[in-house]
């Protein structure tokens, strides 16, 4: 986006999420009434979306529909599905951005389909070989001048097998994202490993450590262990997509288990109930920290345009927050910042467009 | 020639508060101030004055449409409201205001708020007084029960609804015996002119309170909920009430009060088309008319953006609403409508709070 006063145009993929299009339509309707700086095109089956919208309170000036009769189901194989479905909603969203009809994509559908659709239509930033899905997680320590209680984890599911160069690229992209979105001028970047020492971990982590240590423009603090993630030792924690996805789901699950245990204990003994009531404000604070719906979706970093992946189980609040993040990224020069940073790294292979 | 004896091309009936005038208030002090506002302080709903002006004049610039205003505002405001309409350059033939002071003096507290027993008899009497039987277009809002009153009025003019039904309904809402007598008298007068040809062509309901359009589905395809008068102007162009220059003047007036770019206008176009109230050929006709008139690049930009949005709809752009269906029980419809309004109002007040995510 070149003109900061212009509203950010979001292409919102309404299909393929676990909770159905109603949550996404509700989020779009809600934003149309509250955010003059965001215009949303709801992409999906118009026969389904239209009646959902008609039953909502919305402002049609900031909301439109792009009909697409096909979508990728979460349980289907994304590559084959996208080959077969030229009019799939996620593909239409990415095409809209590629053709300049929208500034960012938000989807709660299949991650694989989003990556493939973005690869096909938007292309990667020159110098980026693999893309990364970044997610925020709550931490004990605060981050940056705004004292954000969140750290950025990447990759959390985009690229399962990575090279040392990919990890370095992730570090560069994560650092740029934290600078822009969290307004943190010097985010501390770390690699996730099984020990703080530079020689610990798989070969690609050890190699990436050596590369990052000598890299300018990145505040690399070395390796961190799993326990450091929630403690908040680093602002940006870099790992491969397999480990990242396991870590992220574990943190989410932990929050849900704590909440379930508390409600279970509440009903069992009077003394426990009393104790929990006394701790209720603290519990609420923990719950709000672990509430992933308020985090605003995970950006897929490395593409030339913003693509935000909301959780498959997202409700309207989570989708609305994802759209707000997408608007913020769209207004920044994220792609250019990543490109500049990646170009400093001489061993990086060339990206494709 | 008396107004009633003239042959009118069409009749337009308007509500005033929240339909023509923006009388929304956020603070109690703003509500208290409304009756004391001067004509120049009154604010229009964007585009309302321009639309009414354009509708009431013919191609030759002469008024040939009957304009009636039935408002629930108290009679004491007549002077200031008439002055406001004059300032807007609007001409009218009837202007009814509610005798609120008399209602209060006689202890008729229910009548102060009740609208059916007030508006329906007046509208029927007005129709019965006209020598010709023009088709009608009605304008109301979603704040109270305009949709219901107008739909009932329309069905009374077709004969689909009779006096027995309306009598029961008026008793239910606590209308006075005089109101019932007036309705019966008007219906008797209108009996020879009852027509199945839908004397009421369209009912526009301006969504001032932000009601969802689906709330009005039970009233059928004759009723069109609109988010603003740009959408109403598009429908009225498609139905031959306005020419392209009128549409542009209304759009300009709308834009003056409501900051909108080509994309927002295109979205409004798509919205009214998607809901089945504007066919794809309306888009083509508008494009042809604009081409004929040789209008500027900004207009073309809006048109292109609108065409793009129509293409976005794919097959949905060609779907049209079904013909007006019959209402079997008006009393039930009123109860259900009020209940739905209440539910929506409650849901809105319990709306999920804004989240303050780290990146939002």
C-alpha cells in the first residue's frame, strides 16, 4: 500500500475453517461497522455467505462479496485440491492481492492450501527460499519499549524440513516483523535448541548459530531452550516448522487444560472453590494471556504480500483480530524490509516469484 | 385545481424522523435539544432531501408527483419542520403531524407512542381523497414499525387484507374507536379502486438503527431495506422513477454528507444487487445512460468499480427475488416482528467486547 490514508483492503477467505463461514462473516460484519480504515471482501460461496450477511448488522460500504463456488477442505490434500479447483476461495483471495484488488489475505482454512496458493500467485520475496508461519505466544517477561507480554515463534508449521540458511532467513523475517508490528526496534532473536551452547542441537541449528553470530542488523542472543520460550528470554524464537507446530499446540493445550482443571476443581470442594474465588483475578489474567483468540492470527512470512493465517478453530473475535493485523502489515513495508535484510546474507539462494 | 383532483404520475409517502431527518441522539441532552432546534439546525439523512426533490419533479421540472408526509413528531413542530423542508427545496402536498399534546392532555399515554392507529387511518384517508389512483412508493425506517404499517396499507389497497383483520389488529394495539371508524370509512371509499396490481410499488425502509436486512424478509419482495439513499436512487433509476442526471445529483448530495470513494459506492451497488433488488441489466442501462450523457471520468471510475463488483457476484448477480407473497396473519406478523426487533436490540447490547490483542 502506497497511500497511508487509504483503507487497507482485506481479502477474507470464508471457507474451510473448522467452525464454518458464519464466524468469518460475523467478523467481517463487525469490522465493517467499527473500522473505517479496513475494507473487506468476503470470498466464498455467495449462496451461503449472502444469507449469513443479511442476518447480520453490517455496513455495506466497507464490505463486499466475491463469489467462489469451490474451496479446499481441511482434510483434503491441498496440492491436488488446488490443481483441481481453479476457483478455490483461497486461490481467489491470493489472486485478488496479486492483481491489486486487495492488499492482504486472511484465511482460517488449510495452512497448506494457503501456502501453495500464495506460492502460485504472489511468489516469495527475492532471496527467500522457504516461507515461515509466525505466531505469538505469551511470556513471563515483557518485550520491547511497549512492554508487550508476547514473543514471536517461527516457523510454527509452514516448512517441516529446513536448512541452516532457512533458519537464518526465518530469523531475519521474524526480526523484521517484530520491528514493524510490535514496534520493537531491536528484537532479541534466538534459536530453539536443546542447550544454550553453540554446538548443541541438530547440524542445521549449529550451522545457523554460526551464521547468525556474524550477521549484522540482528540482535542474536544465541540458543534458548524450551523453558525459555514462556519465560520470554527472547523476543523472536526460531525453529523448524515441525518443532514449532508441536510447541505452539502444546502451549495452547496447556492453557485449555489449566482452565478445565480450574473449573473441575471449582465444583469439587468448597475450600477449593473458596481458594479459586480468591485467586479469580489472577486466574483471569492467566486466561487472558493464554487466550489465543486475541493474538490476531499468524503471518505467513516470506511472501511478497501479507498472508495471515488465523487458527482453524477461530471464532469471530480471532478472525477480526487477524484482519486488524493484516491491515497493519499491509500498511507497512514488510516485504521490502525482509528483502533488504535477506539480501545482506550472501549465501542465501534466490527466491522464486 | 385542488390537489386531490389532479392526476398524479405517482405518489410518494414519507416518514420524517429517522427517515428524512437524522434525529439520532447519543446523550439525553441531545434528545432534549431536538424539539428546540431551529430549522437550520435540523440535519438530513444523507441524500434524503435530494431524493425527495428529484422524485417530486417531472422531466420538465414541474411537480407531477403527489408527496405526502406523515410524521410522528408533535404538531407543535409544524412551523420549524415546514421551514426545514422549504430550506431543502422540497415541496409537499400533505403534511401530517401527531397531536401529541392532545393525547397527553386526554391521558392517552399509549397513543403517544403507538404508530399503527395513527399512521394507517391517515394514509388510507389520504389515498381515498385522491381522484386518481396513482401507484405509490413509501419511505420509512427501521426504528419502529413503519415496515409493518406500510405493508398492511399496501395489502389493504389490493384487497388481500380486509377490514375484519385490520379491526382486530387495531384493537390489539389499543387504537381509538375513531381511528377504527376512519379506517372503515376509507376502506369503503376505496373499495371500487381496490386492485390486485399492487398499488404500492415499493416500500423503502432506511436502516437507521442498523437492523439486519433479513429482519424484513417476512414482508416480502415489495419491501426493500436500504442502508442509504444512494441504494434507493439506484433502485428507483432501474424502475424508471429517476433519470441518470437525478441519480448523479442524489449521489453528489449523499457524498457531500457521507465520505465515500468509488470502491465504497461500488460495494453499495453490489449489496443492493446481491439482495435481489437490482438486476444486472440495471447496471448496463446505467452505463449506457452515462455514456449517452458523456459524463466525467470520476463517474466512469465508479461505474467500472461497480461493474467489477457485479462480476464478483458471478451467478448471484442474476438472481431476483420472488413475487410478493401473501401475509396470512398480520397480528402474528406484528408480534413476531416486534420480538425479532427486541432480540436484535438485546444481541447488540451484549455484543462481544473489542479485543486488545498485542498486534491489533
